[in-house]
């Protein structure tokens, strides 16, 4: 069914055009008209894929999450020692290169906008919280964690750490670069992991 | 010099009016006209205090920082055991009540806006990083910290933790309430503090 594939591909291209508009002009510029222009489509053609601006923006934001999820799934299927895998997964949750910095910037801009517009979109706000829950529970099952930890609070702590690092990576790019972030995650994990397996 | 006091008081009242406008309408609504209306002033009267919108917004954002700094300074002069004081200071850096939630919301909205407008304001982005540096170094000098810590990375970790918690307190108010935040800070500090003084 090549028709459907093309349809989905076109929707992704439109979503990516909306990211570029948001990055350049902020949410104020993210009108259906501007996005159509950026995507090289007529307004009518764009409306064929998304009938409202909210529908388009919701799709564009879900695509940001989907790309991060895809990167993580690619790591999860690899044959890696558990500690290496956990570190690699954490590094996918924070912006460390131009592509992921742009994704984070779009996400941050959108979240701030959506709060004031009272846009009621079905966005997975707590996806990272669920991810951290899974990660800490896996470490616990693999007996990687020290015995004296409070699992519930370790989830909360890792969740706050990851989002704090993500914000700092965006706001203070030079200081909070990939090396520094990696160093911090290794340090944190070493503080909760048992010394040797 | 009552004239000067009145002038400063009026500027604060205008800044607070701009917060209310931002909270209700987002940055798109934060025009000089709307802020003047909210403050109950004519446009000409407002221009007497702030000649441009950027000047007004810069003042309003600095006032958010100033209020947090004032709250912390009030704690710092109290006669408190060091560990209690440190916990109380950390609790001032995250939104835990309607007043500080509103401050955080205004700050968050503004930061996101300023990034796209390329507004070049003299805002103390890294004030909290400096504060965390001071806090961790004080703990070290007071011999409160475990011997095996990396001080530099403990500053970075506390900084990320505080900002991550602040974002979650804003986004997930119900789960990340005052009790939960306090519990997490106590847990984190207990993991780096020596058992007994």
C-alpha cells in the first residue's frame, strides 16, 4: 500500500517543517500558513493532512517523542553489558548534538506555549518518569543497586536529574556539553551501583 | 527621599502587573498596553517608569530573582543547625506554594520567549549554579560531606536536581508537592552527608 506510506512520510515532512518554523520564529510563527510555506505546500494541500493547527502541532510533538523512543529501542536490542546500556539510554534523554538540541528546543518552546493556550493535547508528559521507573527497577532486578537505597526515591531522583541536565544542556550548551553530562551520569550511577557484579 | 521610594514601589507594582498578564495570557499578551491596563495606569504614565517593553520585562524578571534571594537571605541570618538551614534554602529554590508557583511559571514562560526573540537581557541565568557552589562548599568546610565525594560533580548534581525538581513541581503539581520534594531533598542530602557530626 504505497499510498499510505507516502501519506505518513508526507505528514512527517510537514511535522519537520513545523519544527524548523518553531526553531526560527518561536510558537508565534508556527501558523498553518507559515508551516505550509516552509514545507513547500499550498494551504489546501496541508489541510489535506492536518485539518487544524492543533492537530498538526500535536503530531509534530509526538514525533519528537517517537524519535527519542526509537533511538532508545535501537540501543535496548544491542548486546551490551547492563551498565553500559543504562548509560547509553540516559544519554539519549538529554540533548547532546545539534539534532537532539533542536528537538529539545522545540519541545521546550511548545510546552511553555501549550500551558498558556490551555491546549488540551494528549501528550505523554510523564513518559520519562515511566522510563526511569523501568530503568531503576531493571537495575534492582539485575542486583546492580546497593541494598540501602529507597527505590521509589531513586526513581524520583534520576527523573529530576535527567530533566535538570536536559534543561542545562539547552541553556548552558558550552559548560554542559556531552563529556560533562556523561561524567555526571557515570558519577551518579556509581553512587547507587554495587561496586562489582 | 519619599519620591524615590514611591518611584521604586510603583515600578514593583508595574512588574507585578506584568506577571499577572503573563500568567493569564502568556508572553503574547505581555504588551506595554495590556500591562498598563492591568496596573491601572495610562500608557504615558507607564512610559514614565519604563521606556520600552524589554526594559519593563527585564525589571519584572529580575524582581522574581530578587524575591527568591530575599527569602533565602532571611533564612541565612537565622540561628539554625547547618543541615536544617541547607534544607530550608533548597526548599526556597523550587515552587511549593501558589506564590512561588506563579513566579516559576512567569520565569519559565519568559525564558522560553526570550530564546526566540533573541532578547539580550542581563539576566542572571546561572545564579542558582553559583548558589549550589556556595552551598556544597560550605557543607565541605563544615565537614558535613562524606570524604569520597567529588565536590565539583556534587555541585553539578545538586544543580540539576534542583532545576529538575522545579520543572516537575510546575508540570506535575499533584505528584511533586511540597512533602514529596522535601522527602527527596532529605534523601539526597543524607546520601552525601556524614552520618553524625
